[in-house]
């Protein structure tokens, strides 16, 4: 498990000249789309592909975010897989990312997202003081799900490091679930609270930092 810090990720977002051949598309599930299914999904995909063609992009990053994106699992997976197929046909690289709070995460959801071209799934954790989670808590249930899901999809655990974050409890819970030994399947990202759109941008940049392949040096996002 690698540990990354907000300063490094934001430096990547801020550094480098604008432009390049990589294009990022952020899809906010809170926006009242006509729907991520049927006609609405086709119109959204066609709009993204037109932008790829206009920019002559060589790579497309799709980031889907919202409070509970896994509640729209089927629609999000369909959008990702459709754009992945189109990019493959055009010779354009593609990766999708999903940002949420872990609601609905399980092994089946992870498998479906991975098959749809989702490269990484981020879940946000708020780790309270030990006295607040003596009997368990939502963040522990998310970690239980993450331990099952990381065999099927790469995960980013985003943790707010500001007080009252209990790092001792966090590290103990990670160790109990074997997550530090998961290698590249799990990354721990220490970053303050941020709007969902900002989290999505950071996840794309963070993923580029994590990649060991030449894609990690792709041009800065538009």
C-alpha cells in the first residue's frame, strides 16, 4: 500500500504547461442529467467523444463522482464501458475513475466497475477519535468492504488527516484487514475535505502518480 499526500497531488495538478493530448471529463451525479441511461447516456457520450475529436486527444480520463455513485452502478458502468469501446476503436487511451463515500461497495460492485474500464475507485473515510467508534462505525464497514473489493479493483482510501482523525485506530484497522500488504491494489491518500469535483480531479492526478507504466508521464490534463 502506497501513501500519498495532498501537497504532491495538488502540485501535479498545478504544474506543467496547459494543454497536451490528455482530456479529462468529470460527470457529477448531483447534476440533474436527463438520465445516465438511454437517450441521456448516449447524448452525454456523444458530447464527450466530440470533444475528444475536437481536441485530437490521445487519452481520455472519465471521473464519475457524487455522494453515492454506486447507487447508480449500472448506469455509471454502462457510460464507462461505452466510452471505453469508442476510445479503443479510435485508438485513444482510456481510464475511468469513481469517487464516493463507499456506500454500496462490495466485491460484486468492484467487479462490475473493473469490467467497465474503471481503473480506480476512491472512497472517503472520516476516522473519529477512539471513543467515538468503540462499538464500530461506518468507516470500519467501508474498510471491511474495501478488503473484499481490492482483489477486483484498485482502491484509493482518502482520509482527512485533520483532527479528530485517530491515526492509531486507522492503522490498526488497516492492519487487521491486511490492507497494507495489498501492494498496488490499495493506496492511502491523506487529504483534507474537498468538494466532490475537486476530489475527482485529484484522483485523476493521483492515479497518474501511482502508475508505474509510461502513462504516468502523460501530459497535464485539460
